[in-house]
C-alpha cells in the first residue's frame, strides 16, 4: 500500500535541490546586481589627492606653495551611535550649527548616504590634533587630507590667480569628468590657465572594510590602485622684485603696470591696482573674504592690464606714423604747419611750443594737426573718385596695418578674460552709421588715438616691445617653463611680424628718445646712464582728470625692458605714468633706484576715491 | 576484535565518506568566515571558531566510537528512556538554562554548554521508530496517530518555550515519515495548502482571494456532478479556506512576534527595508550573488568575512560557499547533501525491521528539513528561521546531535541481518 511513497520522498528531495540550484544560478550567474552591491558594501575608494604644482618667479624664487589642510568626510549610512554633544565638543560647533550642517548635507545634489561626502572643510591644524585623537568615536566620519595654496609674498595676485572649490556651474560645464563636488580648481590667472598642468592626476586606493567601516587591508593587494601624480611646477616670467616694487609704486592708485622683455615676450611684471592679498582667498575664511573682495568698489579682482579698455591717446600717433610711412603717404621729412585751432573746423587743437614740425618733431611734441593731416592722406589716397569709397579702401588698409600690431583683438596672453580693444574697420562704421555713408570727415578723431579706438594696457606694452624689436613681437606671456621640460607653450616662441618695414621703426625710436630727452616726458622719464625711449599719453575723461599713460623701452640699443603704465585719473602722461615707468626701468636695469624725489612724487599721489 | 572486523566490513563507507567530506568542508568554511588578513590566525587557533570546531569534530569522533561499540539492541530497548531523559533536560532548560543570543536554549556545566534541543531530534526519532516498530502497530488507527503526534508535540512545545521556533518546526518533518509509513497524505497536503494561502494572503489583497475562491467554487459546482453531498463538501472547503485567509491577518499581527512578522515581510519584499528587517536576507543574497559562477576563491570573500552577513558561521554558513566558490561550489555542496540524504533513504529501505526503517527515514527527513529551510533562507526562498546546516554550521551541540542521529542508523545498518523480521 505504501509503494511509490519512497519515490515521492526522493523526488521531493531532488526537486528542492534543483529549485535551489536554479535560484542560485539566477542570483549568482545571471543577475550582476549583487556583485556591484557587494563591491559597494566592502570596497571603499579613497582618493589620493595630488600635490598641486608650485609657482616660481623667473629667478626660481617661490611664489606659491602648498600647505596641508584637512576635510572631514561623512558616509552617512555608516554613522552609528552618533553623540552630537560630544561631536560639538570635539569639533567646536554649537548644536545649532551642527543641525544646519546636516541639513545642508542632505540638500546637496551629489549627496548619497553610502558615498563619502564632505561634511566640514578646512579643519585648521590646531583643531586637527584634537580631532585626530577622537575621530574613532564617530564611525562614518573620515579625515581627508589635502593641500591648500599658500603665498610667499603679497604680490601678483591677479596674475597668479587663486584656487577654490569648484562651483556648481563649472561642474556642469566640465566635460572632462575629472572634477567632482568639493574639488579645488584654479579660478583665475595662471592657476586657471595652467590648471591642467598644475592639478596633477588624482590617484585612487581601494580599501576593504568590514560592516563597521573598519579598514581590513587593500583590495587585491593594491593591484588596481593608482598613485596620484603631482602637478607640474610652473616657472613664471615674473621678476618677483620688480613685481613687488611695481605694486609698491601703484599703492593707492588705480591702473596697471606691465613690463615685458621685448626679445622674448616674457612679462617681467604685471601690476593691477588696486590689488588684494592672495592669502585672503585661501584657507578657512575663503567665502567671507571673497564676498568682501568682490564687493569692493575699487574692484581688486578686475585685472586691469588685460581687462580695462582705454582709448589709446597720443601713443597711437607712433602707430599712425609707422603706417603712414609704410603706405608712403609721408616721408620722415614731411612737414605740416600746426595752425592750432584751425584744423577740421576748429575741432582738432594742439598744445606746446611748435609750429612746423617734421615727423620726429611731431611725435616728440605730440602734434594733433600733423596726425590729422597724415590720416587724411592715408585714408583719402585718391584711388577712387568717390570720397566715400576712397575712405573705405584707405581704412581697410589702415585697419590691416593696425591689427598687425596686435591691436583690435586679444593678443592671446596665458591668462583668462583678456579683452581685445577695438580698431575700427569699414564694417564697424557701416554698422555704426546704420548703412548711411561715411567718409574721412566723419571718422578723423581716430587720427590722434581718440574716437572709436580702444586698447588694453597689455597691448600698449606689447606695442612698446614691437618698437624695441623693430617690427615684431612674441605674444606676451607669464609662464616660461612648465614642469620638467622647462619650456613655455609653443605659441609663445613664435615671432609675429608687423606689416611695417623694420627700418621705419628707427624713426619711431629716435622720436621716442626725443620725447624723453627734450619732449613731453623729459623730466620724470629720463635716466642718467641709459637711453630711454618713451611716449606720453593722456586719455581724456571729462569732467574727471585724464588717465596718465606712458609707454617706454630701454636701452635704446638692444632693449631689455618695455613698459606700459596706466594711472587712472591722475592727469597728464608725463607725470605719474612717466615717473612709474622710468622707476620700473631703473629698478630692472640697475637693481635699485637712485631718484628718491621721483619715487616720493609717485608715492604721494593717491588717486583712489 | 571480532566486533571491529564486523564493523569495518559491514559499515556503509559511502555514508561515512559523505559525512566526513561535509564535516571537513564545513570546517574550512568556518575558517574562511573568521579569516582576517590583518591578523592571519591559523585554522587550528582555538581563539577562532575553526579551532574550536576542530575540537567538536574530535568530540564527534569519540561519540561515533561510543555509538559503534554500544550493543545495537540498546537503541531500540532504551528508546523511550532516552526520549524521556532528553525531554526532562528540555524541561530543565527554562529553569536552570543560560541565555545565549536571546534564546534560553543552553544547559551549562561550568563554561561548557550544550543545547538539549539538538539532541531531542534523535531521541524523538528513536521514540517514534520504537512506537511504530512495535508489534501490531497500525498506522491507520486514530489512537496510534494521536500518540505519534503527542510524541513529536512534546519536544516542539518544550522547545517553543525556549523561544527557538526554528528547531521546534523541525519536528513537523516527522509527518513525512508518517506518510512513508502509510498515513494519509491529506494532512501534508492541507498543511502545504494552508502555507500557500498564508503566503498568498500576505502578497495579494484578501478580497481578490475571496473573489477567486468564489469563482472556483461556482465553476466546480456547475461543471461537476450536481450532487448535494459534493456541493456541501465544496462549500465547506471554501468556507475553510476563507477562514484561513481571515485568520492570517490576525496571526501575523497578533500571534507572531514582531521579529517573526518582519521575517515573513522580508521574504515577501526584502527590498522594502533593506537595512532594517530585510538586512539579513539582503546581505545574504548579496554575498551569494557576488560569487558568480566560480566564486571569489577560498578566503577571498568580502561579504561574509567582513561581517556584512549576520550569523555567518552558523545559520548563514552557506553564504561563504556561495561567495567564495560560486555556483559550482554550491552545486558541489548541494550534491553532497542530496547524495547523503538519498543514501540514508537507501539505507533505511534496506533495513529488515520497521524500527530501523522508520528511524532511517526520520534521519533523512530531519536532514532534509534542515537543508531545505537553511539554504532556502539564505537565498531568500524561505523566511529567516534560525536552524543550522547539518555538519556544516559551527557549533558543538548541532554537530554532535546530527552525528548521533546518523551513526545510530549506521550502527543499526551494520547489524541489519541480525535482527528478526517484524514487518
């Protein structure tokens, strides 16, 4: 009667075994989800932050280095038996602050209970000893060391830039996938432009840990770990002494100083006034300091050498002269009678003691009517009987020459946010006049560097370098050596030639020598042991005082330094700007300045509101 | 000398080999669980479970010798005495027992403790076998059935008093033995139906179930013969099922303890609270699932080793197999167990008397229950019921209890031709 029942029991046993094996096959072989879950359970990736590259000056002096800083990370899921009172005690927080911290933590976009998220940043080294002793009491919290920027001097803040936590907007734009929330990134200056060299490469260490988060050795004995690769050191072209001296002179003024080594395009000093202390934008109080600095009405974060656009003023007359010579509409001996208020219906006036100058004299005395006449010859050469077409053809030529000086477009310096200035073209006037015709009499104010022309101080320094080089320039740059190679980016060794024959620059050089020796810049611009070539300029700002502008280079033969100086609202170029330029040249060429009265004069002048 | 020759000649070495392999693999896996690459303790170290398990294995060998030396008639003759003695110990547990891990299931002598519940299994098997093997026993007599259910009911109740639901449930597997010996399968079928309805009620809204039952009832009445007696039976059955459904909610919320409710809920939807009541099953499945086809390799598991899986060396020992040896390792282990169970049934079937055969079936069925519930639990097919995997899980009482269970059968098997036939 019980036959078959033993088979039933055996079948049930085997059936259960088969069901189990099928189920096991599903979860072990077919479903890969469990493998990932297991990894996220037991393997924690620890980021090994690389050391950011150092920044040095041209003589190897350290400007920017790194100091250690500590963050507190949280893996929320692992937080157990959290003693908030004790936490507040160890981390010097009030219960209210702690509550806000947790609230903010959960509000973050990348927040996840199982991944390390930054909870507190920038624990100072003082807190750190106490925290390190007690961190074991807070499971789920981990200390993450990273380094932060520190500065040897308070100089060149806008050129060097600063480093701070990557913003949400930048993170969204980032396509490299390198950055994540909480990472630091160069925000301006060299720090931003050379970010890819400075940042180095992050490493990852995979650590095994048990259910309580206690480390249990490395995963696969570290076979898939990667070491961080330190960022490359950067050697800037800056001469730290000259830079500091420039900032000293610029104290209390608004404007810029740029000094370039003409033969190489290396920027020796780049001062933007007013500036800020770079140490304010690092460490614990970054946020509050940043608000302070960016709300300052003097705009210390505005990098004037590249971003402030001015009308070029009288300095532009040298460029006009070069273009006119090249176009053969004048010779060095061409004379124009200066009839003062008579030109162009009495609009173009003049100043100083001269009546009938040749080209050198006109430059030396900055004669307005002369250059009005020169531009007229250039734009109206009579190639067309129609005065409108004639001007258009002339302006096209003129524009081409001007752009070859690096005007009207960003030069391409190795800093972000460079402005390009403006050199008017026929297309520009077509737009400006809305299709109505225009001719020379409409646009003549560009002759003396007023009107629609715009330049940035960097372009003017570069212009001085072009004259010093007799017709070419290398794009001004701030970095002369990246990492081991010790070479700048390749584009910073290319020569850019102007459309002007080299020989015409001798005339400009002679005239500029005259400016300093006997012309507008003679008293404050002149140096005893070296021939300085310079040109003053005044940018009009009715009703406020003019911007004082001066460009110069020295020595005349085999020039070592080309300078442009802008001092806002400080009057004629011969005063503040010429003084500062000559002091910079003196300092760079001789290592010291021997004219205390000029330095006194510069330091006395305060032109900030 | 003569006796030993008989033993070695007639011993079923296949069973012994299966037993030894499973015990050995269990020991290795207990080591794998405790292994910590930062401390790197030896497998023999007595500070860790694997070292202690080796002592238990040594104890088991002594027990085996004792069982084999004992006269084979002892077990049948003293079956009720042994049963009575163990029941007495079980009674003592709530009074003088010590509590370990929330369960008061241990009797301690100094630092040494045993769980009488582990020994109640073989004692009950002996008692059941003796009763069914007695002269003139007829399975279809109601009186006999009542006595049998009381025999398995006593240890169940006593163990339930220790709050060890898992071990208590093991005794229900004797119904399978009764079935083999001629009891109507109705009871088992009804039990299974009740369990299925129970689970369905938790999964599906009860009103759908009522609707389904009503539909089935209507179609059965319409399609079948229209006899009043048949219709009455069908209606009674339907009413019964509806009563079960209605009672499930009551059982789940009022009878089951919160942790038991959670285990049932976790079975149905482990993802509902993976860090709460679903933790055990979730982590267990992660560990097994991460093993893949061939596993991570011996001592290379991360989930079991780093305490993600609870009770790893005891109830969840199978996770280590799944994680470190993958599907192939699971296949091999299950083959060993199924082989052992089928071999035990084979041994049971070749016994000449009913006592030995019933005992043999009891052994097979107890192994089966443990095997099915334990592995089913680790892979999420059964609720978390804390019972060990025979010979595999860490623990002296368990190992010894199962060893006694198995080797009494082997002893009986050696002498199977000596007994009078009393079929």
